[in-house]
């Protein structure tokens, strides 16, 4: 993109202007601790990361957050996480009128900074957790090495997209394409409208069932003649009077300038193409947790690649490494649950550091 994150969501600057996009007014210092080892280093800047930062900062743990750099992977990945790609958030408590996703993330960040959180506009690209409890060593995208007693991994998960140009454009501009029906499905734009869900798994069924409450008709578009979803979830959806499945179809294009007006479908058996007029498209073809950079560190993952946590704790199998938010949660994936997990991780880190005489 040629621009770097400058310690404030929506603030991008030329990399030549300042290392790490930091500046004194952002409260960013070159090194946050007297012994050169961070007490708490947080990777990721969604609701989990910022909440962990707020709690850690208020506990005088002087946290630093690596917010990441914007990239395409294959859809857009931004500091601030998935909420940066959402328009209105209506289900986060405390915002009775709703709030725009990016604005909410800016407020999270402001709150974390208010208590002295330092913010670095880089990715963590490599982690060495081999010492299992002694300071961990991490490498940044800027080529630096940092050490931290406690590391909170809150890098989130990214929704998988079809990868169509018009799909990505309308998703980024609030044009009626979304990867989260629970986040966006109840918005007025979709009420009493015909909408479509792509995918045949449990997520697609769950999202499609949820949408039947608001939309006049919900068409699930699936590329095969058999759903992958569990029987119970299939039946829950198919029992709705406004539900249908379009079998053996893939979406090959999305129509509409500012708002979606329809999709182009291709039959996977006959190859025939036809248009379907819809006012919303929900892509539910799975998520990918952002764990690539920690795959070979000795951390444990579940079969789908999510970071494995101990029951009712943010602790991983490695001492001093904690997980929070969607990177370790395939099930709920909500902003409010991620924030709660960020809180848990900061409290667990505080407890861990306290036991080592470092808090
Ligand atoms: P899944 O991987 O289970 O399903 C993804 C679906 O998307 C599949 O039907 C797949 O088709 C389809 N798909 C993948 N790529 C494409 C593509 N490029 N174009 C068109 N279709 C595509 O992911 P889910 O998110 O549904 O579920 C993930 C896990 O979470 C599962 O274990 C699931 O059981 C669990 N889950 C549980 C829930 C619950 O119990 N309440 C709710 C939601 C999820 P195909 O079938 O042909 O491969």
C-alpha cells in the first residue's frame, strides 16, 4: 500500500516520516522497559488486543501493542481487525444507537492510549518461544528484535472471501456484501429483501437461519448438491418458509455500483450462467485464523488452525504466552466475546507476571 499505520486507526503515513509510525504525541517510546524486556506485548489490534491493553495498562504493566500493517490476504486485512471492514455495529453493548466499526476501534485505541499503552505500526513476523517462560524473543516486520515476559496473541481470524473484485469493493464500502450476518444482517438495508448466503457449512446455515428473521427470502448458494453442515443446522434453516438452497452454483460476479443489485451464478454441472437479483450477499465460506507466523513455535492448535487454550483460561501450552479473541475462538467470533477474552488474557498475564515477581 506504500503507507504505514501511524498509531491511530485511519491514520496512515509515509514510512519515511517516522519509524514504526510513532511519534511522541502518540505516547510511543523507543523502549518501554528499563531492562529492555517488555512486560506485556500484545500482537493484534482488534477488540481483544485493545481490551487486553486497557487492562494491562491500568495494572501498570506498560503494554505495547503491535497493531500490524495493512495488507491483502486475500481480502483486506487492516489494523483494527475485522471491524474495520464492517459498517454499523448494533450489537455491542454501550452503543444504543449503534456505532461504525472503524469508529468503535478508534475509541478502543483511544481508551488504551489514555492509560499509557504504546502502539507500534508493525507486524510481529517471528516468535521464539523456546525458552518456555523466560523472556520470549520476537521479530518485527521492521527487522527489529524485541523481548517480552508475557505475550498476548490476539491476531484474529479473517473471513474467507470468494476473491471477486466487485465482492471486495462492495464489502469495503458497505454496499451490502458482508462476511458476518450476525453483525450486519439486521440492518435496515436487508429488511424484507431477498438476500443470499454463499457456503454450505454450519456457518452458512447459522447465518442464513438468522437472516430469515429479517429478509423476505434467503437463498443459500452452494457449489455442490449436498450441504456440509450438520443435519440439525440444515433442518433448522430449511424449515423456514422463506428459505431455499440453490444447488450446484457458484457466484462468479457481483452486480451493483454503490449497493449490490444481484449476483451472477454459474451452474457447476452445466456451466450455464444466470443472474439472481439480491439486496445482500453474505459470504460464509469459513474463516482462517491469523496464526501463520506462530505455526512452528511449539504452540498447540486445533484441527482448523485456531490457537488452543486451556479451558476457561487464556493460557496456551507455553508459559507466558496467552491467546485472546478470534485467533483462539472458532465458535463465537463476536466483538464482545473477543473483548472479554482480551480482558481475561490481561488478567492472566498479570497473574503470571506477579507470580514471577515482575508485576
Ligand atoms: P466449513 O469449512 O465447515 O464450510 C465452508 C463451506 O464453504 C463449505 O460448504 C464449502 O463448500 C464452502 N466453500 C469453501 N470455499 C468456497 C468457495 N471458494 N466457493 C464456494 N463455497 C466455498 O466452515 P464453517 O465456517 O461453516 O464452519 C467452521 C467450523 O465451525 C466447522 O467445524 C463448523 O462445524 C463449526 N461451526 C459450528 C457452529 C455451531 O455448531 N453452532 C456454527 C458455525 C460453525 P464444500 O462443502 O463444497 O467444501
